[in-house]
C-alpha cells in the first residue's frame, strides 16, 4: 500500500466537502479519486485489466447513485443540458466535440508507434527433437539414427574425404550466407535475422549435438521447430525441399570436419 497516495485521495475528497461543489464535480472527483487510489495506491502494480474492471464497477455505482434520487439526477442533468444547448457555451462545446476524437487519435497513434517489446520468455536454442522424422518418404528414428556415412571415416577414408568435399560445396553454395564463411554465425544475411544462427565454432554447439539432431534441424528447418524454439521466427530453411538426404548427411560430415569436432554418440545421451 502506498499510504501517502491513499491519504491524499481521502484528504482531497474530505476537503471537497467544505467547498460544496455541484453533484457533477462530486461524481467526477470520486471517479478520479478511485482511479488514483487504484493506479498509484498500491506498491505492487495493479494490472490494467483489473483497473478497468474496478473502474467499470465504480462508473456503474456512481451512475446508480446519481440516478437513485431525482433531485440528485437533476443536478447532474441540468448543467450538462445547459452546456449542450445554451448559446454561451457553444464555443466550448465545439472544443469538446473536437477534443474527444482528437484524444482517441493521439492514443491510437501512441499505441501504434510504441516500440515492440521482446516477449519475456526465452527461446530454447536446442529444443528436444521429435522421436522420428520422415524425409523424402524415409523414416528416421532420431534416437538411434547415426550418419549412414560416418563409418567410412575408418572403413574407406578416401570415400569419406570425397563426401566431406561434397559437404563443403553444399555448405558454400547454400549455408554460408547465414552461418558465415567460417561458421561463426556471422553470414552476410544475419542483419535481418532474429534469432541469428548460433556460431558452429562455439564448443557448445556442434560437438554437443548428435548427427541425427543436425539432420532433423537441417531437413525440417524453422518450420520443424517445436513451440519452445520460438518466440521469434527462425529463418532456417527446411533443406529437405532443396537437398537430397545424401547431401544433407554430407554437409553434416563437413560441419564436424570444419569445426574439428566429433559427433556426440548415442550412448552419451543416457
Ligand atoms: C536464411 C538463413 C539460413 C540459411 C541459408 C541456413 N541457415 Fe541454418 N539456421 C539459420 C538460423 C537463423 C538458425 C538459428 C535458429 C534455429 O535454430 O532455427 C539456424 C540453425 C541451424 C542449425 C541448428 C544449430 C543448432 O545449434 O541447433 C543447423 C544444424 C543449421 N542451421 C544448418 C544449416 C545448414 C547445413 C545450412 C545449409 C544447407 C543452413 N543451415 C542454411 C539460418 C539459416
């Protein structure tokens, strides 16, 4: 409670009793007093929706109070009627008639030009992948899936090197615009992106991720992200639309080679 504010409101209302203003001023004073008490009288901020609700109740109560007695009602109605019909108030009437829409316009303008606020919840950079995905009619169980060409590293180093070269070519044809020449997440396109691509050079990314995870992210891109991958729209394309499965596995080999890291094995997950 902000005792000072509440006391000030009460004092103002008591003070007004001695001035003996008209009924209209009384009602307005109560309305404003209630608003000030609600808006500033509490140290924890009251949500706008709650203030609106209470002010609705206050408005209804004050109207009911004014209408309940014909003499009181006359005191509200007569000055209003006079203001609207008598010639001497005409200039003021025009001012009020213009002021009301003008205030609305100012309010709407202020709302439309206010800076967008970032949502208060954070984005999960590495959300949990689904159990399995289907890419070009093949189902991949992500929990157990490995890079089908990884074994070549030992079995046929030449074929493996060929795949890495192919992966490099795919990377520099498709990915470096966003992920950067050196995979630092600083490609030429990133100025317009939010979120920006994470740096693959960061030891918290590629070496911590399984190849199947990358396959999921590359094949399904931003549209495949679960909700916690939000709130901002990622620009990562769904590469299954442009690359073959083989090409995606090859570019993954290249990602690990280039960052000089080894994929995280399945067992390490458990
Ligand atoms: C238009 C820009 C753009 C292009 C082109 C692009 N990416 Fe991305 N990528 C992103 C953004 C932005 C993110 C980060 C947001 C997210 O996770 O979706 C991302 C995320 C990723 C991730 C997930 C990284 C992690 O830490 O979870 C992988 C893997 C990836 N990209 C691989 C690729 C590959 C491979 C290519 C090329 C075939 C590519 N990207 C092309 C924008 C792009």
